[in-house]
């Protein structure tokens, strides 16, 4: 009981929703969601994603937040408190953010670099084909920006739950939303003359994004689109990273949990959708459908060229865009760091400053190794899912494609079959609230989620 009283907490439901949504709204929403939507049939991917968000995503999000609020523990200790045999799931749930934090801060440093580039009026430099590669292969610059980004996250975490995370989220998230909406609207107004003399508009790009395209969609292709959307949900909702369990542990017992979860769902899905509205019409207008490429190249190679094509205002839009992405990266970065720091505090009784300094030091060391993976320590290895990568990609593959499905499968077995779904239902309705998707939740946590997660894991391992 003494541990619970000393534990930090959010001052209100709004602070929790903004912090959780801030965690969910990260780089995965902004560069991965638009790419998948463009690749997987536009509106077809959107429909599948929304359906999965309201079923699969809702189930995992509700489960993790409920575990956190019930145990008042971070992931490393929460699972063991519920059932000692499932302590290993907590260990894996701790390892996930531990692996993600270093390389996420490296990418956050990239975003910071581009924000400064556009803010200082040098956006045209970023359009050069060698700019991005030249930056990440440099032996010093990426490390400097890594340090700055990591320290920003560390300072916020050091200030605590209400004074750091909640206060930052209350400032950054409204600004982020305004920027996302503003840039999305601007993107729709774009127009240019194509090589054939015809006018190409942002609204035409929006049509490609929103209208389902069934061309070439076989049963196998449809299944792969479902798996893409399923994998995206991990990025979008911050589940299986220990984050939502940690944030859930800071939620006061009187809070309306179901209402907050619904708001997080809406918030995250809206931003993911608007990310596509920001990016796809703009890229379509100036680069056609060929401009859509996966991951970092979309944000750091394609978009700077799009901004340059806009004329003088492109530098302003570029600065606003990368400023928005930087805010999204910081709100996600602090949530990843907090999951680790909170675990160290709960398990080893460290103070917040001790845990923050310890993890920041470890993340810095590994982050530097990740940076050097593009020059001194460069190598390539073929991963089980068929992709080829180096240090950053290996960490991403292990954490996101292997360990996260394992954590979620373990969570589904614990809640669906050992504790029973009533554990979460009772926690979510402890103040007499209604649980609108109760029957859906029971079916999802016991049967549908574990099966889908197992398929996703087998695909990641190259076994399916």
C-alpha cells in the first residue's frame, strides 16, 4: 500500500489521454501508415485498419491499461504480481522498450536535424540525393543529435509523471494536432502541371488514398494487407511495449477507463489518417505514385523534394512538418523511456533520478553503436522475414516483429484463460461504468487475438 501511495499519477483523465495518445502518435503513424496505405489499396487498407483498431487494438489497449491500473506496477513486475508463472512475460515486456529506446532516439535525432535544417532556411540542401545518406554515415553529427534528443526525453522523465510527462503532453499534443490538421488541409490545396500537361491536384491524391482499390487483390493479397494493418497497430497504439501498462498504473481508480480508452483510439486513428492526408496528396502531386517508399526514405528523401517543389513556402511548410514530427517523436520517446525507468524503480527500488540516469547512459551507449552501424560498424545481414538490414534494423526486427507479438500472446493467455476476461471487465467497470464491447472483448482476448498474433509471429520468423 505504501508503494501505491508514493507512486506518481496523472492529475486527471485528460492528462492520461493526451499522454497515452502522445505515446501512440509517433514516427510509426507518420511515415509507416501512409506508406502502407499507398501500397495496400488505399481505402481498402484504411477500412481494414479501422476495423482492427476497434477490435484487436481495443482489446490489447484495454487489457494493458487495466493490468497497469489494477497492479499499480510497471511491466517488469506487473505480470508477476498477477501470476508468478507469467513473470517472464513482464521481463520480455521490459526488454522491448529497452531495445527500442536507443534506435528510436537515433531516428529522433534525424528528425531534429531536418527540423533545424528547414528552420534555418536550408531546406533546399535536403533535396540532394546524397544529403540523407551523407548525414547518417557521418561519424559525428548523428551522435550529436542523438545526444540532444535523448537528453530532452531524459529531462522530461526526470521531472516525473505529472510534472514531466503530463505537462509536456498537455502542451505538445494540442500543438501537434493543429499542425497535423493545418498541413493536411494545405496538402489538399496543392496542384501542379504534369509532364503530359494535365493538372495534378492534391484532391486526386486524396482519392487514391481513400477510395478502395481492389485491383490485383487476391485472397492471399488480402490476407497480407490484414497482417500489414495488424503490424501497424503495434506501432500506432504502443501496445506490447510495456508503455500502456506503465501509464495505466498512473491512472487514478476513479477515472472512467473505458471512456479514456475510446478517446485514445479515436485520437490515434484520426492522427494516423491525417498523416496520410498530409503526405500522400503532396507526394502524389509532385512525384506521382512512384514517390511512395517505405520507412525513412519517405520522410527524409521524398518529402524534402516535395517541399522544394512548392517554392519559397516549401521551406516554411517543411519546418512546420518536421517540427510536428519532432513533437510526435518526443511524446513517444518519453513514453518508451518511462516504461523502462518505471520498471527499474518498481523492481530494484531505484529513485527516479537514479533510474533515469542509468537508462539514459545505457541508451546513449547503444545509440552510439547504432549510429556507428552506418559507417565504422557497417554490415548487412539477411533477417528471417526476408529483409536485409544492419544494427538498427536488427534491433527493430527483434523488438517489434518477434518480442512484441510474444508479449501480446502471453498477455492474451494470461487474461483470456488464466485470470479470465472478467478480470479486465471488472477493472474497467469498477466505478459502475458500462463496457459497451464486452462480448466482443471476450471473444477477441480468448480466441481471435492469440490466433492473429501467432500468425503474425510465424510470418516474422519466416515460417508462414
